[in-house]
C-alpha cells in the first residue's frame, strides 16, 4: 500500500503491540508473576522507549537529552533489526503446516475472550451484535 514503509509498519506493529507491552507490564503477559515495584516499572518503561525508538529508527534528541546516551545502542542495533524485519517480511514458499494448539492453552484463551466480552458487553452499542454476544455468554 505504501511502498518503502514496510519497515515502519512491521516495527510499529510488532514492537508497539507485542514487545513493548510485554516489557512494560510483564505481569500481564505471564513473564513474571508479580507486578514490578515502582522503580522497576519506571526502568521497564524507559526500556520500552528505547525499543520503540529503535523500531521507528528515531534517535533521542533535544526533547529527551537524558536518553541520548542510548543513541549508540540504537545505531549499533539498526542493521540487526533490519535483518529481523527482512525475515518477518519474507514470503515463504513452504506450504503451511497444521498446528495443534494444546487444549489447556485453547481453554485459557477462550476463557480470557469470554471474560473480556462479558466485561465490555455494556459498551457495545449495536443491538444486533450485543444480542449475538449475549447469546454466546449464556451457559
């Protein structure tokens, strides 16, 4: 759709939606069992800023001078990240394989979806969609 913007699209998606949330809130992604203490959380948030700048190919500047020391890290990992993006964007000629999802993982995922639907059902404004969702919530 936007030739030449594949890198930023992949980076924005993968880092913003997966890596950075898992780093900044590890307890919500099963990385840790407990919530980090406040200073630990602040450190994790700074790490996500660095990762986000790396993914967006943006150096720290005047706006965040205290983070400028991280620019060497950004520069030295730019090519590695480009290589990673290339692997993500590479279209495989292999045929897809069937993947078996373990039953306990599938049940946990379905349970999480069920809880989210139940929690936010009152925010659904379309009556037809709301009715269909309510139908699925009935035991």
